[in-house]
C-alpha cells in the first residue's frame, strides 16, 4: 500500500488545530479516558483505520490493560468491561454503522447509554465517536500507513502534541 497524500488535516490551514481543539473538549467532557480510548479503538477497528489502531498501541495510556484493549473487538463476549463501557461501545458501533440498519441508533442502544451517562456525557461520547470517525475517514481515504507517522519528525511532533493535549 502506498499513501495517496498527506493527511488532509496537515494540508488545510487550521484544520489540525480545529480537530485538536475538539479532541481537547471531548477529553474534558466527563467521560472516563479509558472509555473514550476503547470507543476510539473500536470505531477505528470497524473502519479499518490501521493508523488509528497503531497509534492506540504506541500511545497506550497506563490506566488500562492490554487484555481489555486486545479484546475490544469482542466486547460483547469478554467479561472485562463495565456496563457503562458496554453501553458506550454499543453506541459507538451504531453511530459508526449508520447505514447498516433501518433505525441507525435504536432506542434500546440509546436508552442503555442514557442510563449510564448524563446529557453532557452523552454529548461528549457522540462528539468522541464522530471525531474518531473523522480521523478514520481522513486516514483511510488517503491510505495513511500505520507507523509511517513516526518516520516524519513533523508528523510525529503533531501526533505527540495532539495526544498530549488530550
């Protein structure tokens, strides 16, 4: 696979800063960072974004285990997730796969998420899911290659600043 072009957020003036600002808002929205990380990883797996999945493993946050991160694709059958995390993951899958069903986000999925998260936290989850999908679409469309970001000092610094801002 060959990269088609640099990530558009690195080309369009101001785009990266807007995405980083949104990421900072999501990080401060009252949802545990472990939940947001699991949601981002699961969305990236669904979308086949090797760059985002790769970033997750390079920049692991210390508060979660490898076992939970490795098994997130099988979260329904793995005993390692809280009910709140399961609700967030179900919401993430529904929002990511909008075209896969007649009722894209069924009431049962929404109601279970609303049982665990208040309105502000739900808004944060939705924005986090949307942001993960934005990153995935930018990376997958332009064929960003997993690990290539680490070879460019400019991109590596941007990624590190982005992750530090979270």
